[in-house]
């Protein structure tokens, strides 16, 4: 999953870089800064997306665990007085 996201990210960045270089060949420093900002934003989006997927998986796993644990019969005390 992470590899697919990274691949899409690279394709997007190449496309953005090509568009920027075609439009403004006179401002390479600005283009570089914009590209760095875009790269950082995309990394943050990827990280948030991965964290969301992890949260969903953990939540589903815990829900399944609790549903199964509710079906376990209660242990009765064997103490006699």
C-alpha cells in the first residue's frame, strides 16, 4: 500500500515539476521552494493516511476481540465456606 502511494506521489511530483519548469524557467529558486513545500505536504498527507488506516485496523481488531470475549462464560467461584 505504501509503495503504491509513493509511486503515485512521485508521478505527481514529476508532473508538477515539468509544469513548473515549462512555465517559469526564469525562477528556479522559487520553483525549487514550491516543490519542496509540495513534497512536504504530500509526505504529511501520506503519513496521516497511513495512520488513519492503522487506526481503522486496530479499531476493527479490538471490536472483534471484545465481541469474542463477551461470549466466554464467566468463571464461577469454587470456594466453599
